[in-house]
C-alpha cells in the first residue's frame, strides 16, 4: 500500500494536504493527535481490477459492463465535441452522468440490501472512516437473526474501540437512535432481506423511517442487472439516498451496477474494494469511476480532471 502521513494544526488542514497529494477520493486510514496538531495516514483510492485494453473506447467500456444504449448516447455526445483524446472525452461525458453523494450526509445512516452483500463489513469500514475524520460514531445492529451477525460486528467494533448496541424491536431502535450525544453519527446495520421477503423488509423500512434514518442501498459490483433491478424495486419504499457498491474487487465488469445507478439517478456514495477493516473503502468519485470504465492511466486521469 502507498500509505503516507500528513500533518496539520487540525484535521481540516491535514485533510487538505491529503487532497492535494492524493485527490478528493483518497482513503483515510487513521487520524491521531500528535503534540499540538494531528497526523492523518492516507493512501490513494484504488479501483485496480484486471487490466483491459481494447482498440476502441466502446469495446473498453463494454468490457467494463456498460450497456450498448449508453455507449451509443456517449458516441452522440462525442460527435458534437471538440477534437481531443477520444477516450478522455468519452470518460468526461460519462463522469458527467454519474451522481455522487457526500459522505455521512445524515446523522443516522442505515445500510439495507440483500443477504451476503457485505453490509456488516461495510458498516465497520464506514465507522473507521468516520472516526478517522474525527466523528463520534455509534454502531447499532438490527441483524439479530443471522447466526454470528452481532458477533461479527462486535469483532470489527473492538478493533475500533467501539461498542455495538443491539436493537431487537422497533421500540428499542427508536430509543437508541433518539439518545442524542454531541457529534454522534449513528450507523445502523440491518438484516439482509431477499426481494420476495416483503413482510420482513416492510418491518425494517418502518423501523428506519421511525428514526428518520437515511437508507443506503448496497449492491454487489458483480450483480446481474435483473437481480440489481429487483433489489432496487424491493427497497424503493425505503427511498435510498445513495448506493454503496460492494465487492468491486471481485469482478471485472461492475459497469452493469454503475449503469443502473446512472439510469435511476441514484448517487454513488461508497465503493468497497476488499475485506480489510479499516481500509478497502473508496469514496465514490465520478471521475475515477469513469476513468476506470475507459481504462485510463494516471496521466490521462489527470487530463480528465483538468
């Protein structure tokens, strides 16, 4: 890992140094007090999948998983563009279509989605990131039915010096979420629900609505379009504010999920790229995702950002 330490009089100053070096999508590994200032350990964001090189940008994007209809639309945009690096221009038009969400935009955020998508691990990653940014974090879980679910989150929490609060009923969840503490960010882990499990899903949605939680829908990067669409339809009543794309490192074609987010105008919030906690979490960046879709190298990513 290309980790580096950044120092500042306070957290914003150190984070500004991180952004100058690694860009706004950098991964924050840790933050700690050093004398009269702070030290932030960070590393560049990475979406390093299997390298794909194609002779035509459309084949490159198709290999990433973008649908032909979207490629045709990008081609029409290119016909009206000024001369330049075609792949960079295509990536720029693609990036303009990708919406992203700010980190930790709500006091209470809950991860929802199907079983096995990685919600518990992702909650732990988010808690670590929030702590690194100087936030006070509380972890709450509703995942009491899955064997080992609470224990898994507690094991992650222990590495972050956090505790896990367990809510077995909607009333217990409301009591936990209503307990206000200065600077609290409440992250809620929910039980996985299959699209056809309407009753359990409805109960989860009602519980989250009662505590005014912002829902983040989790989808695996290797999800088939039909399955991802079914999940989004199933959780529509939760009004997801953004999408978390998990297990990006386990597929070479995450474009189907990315395209679905574009078409449904759902902002991307986070991308997970491995199992390491803390770490392996990338703040969604439209430029970085588009650059990856077109297979741009570092120099062309800089041109794209320019």
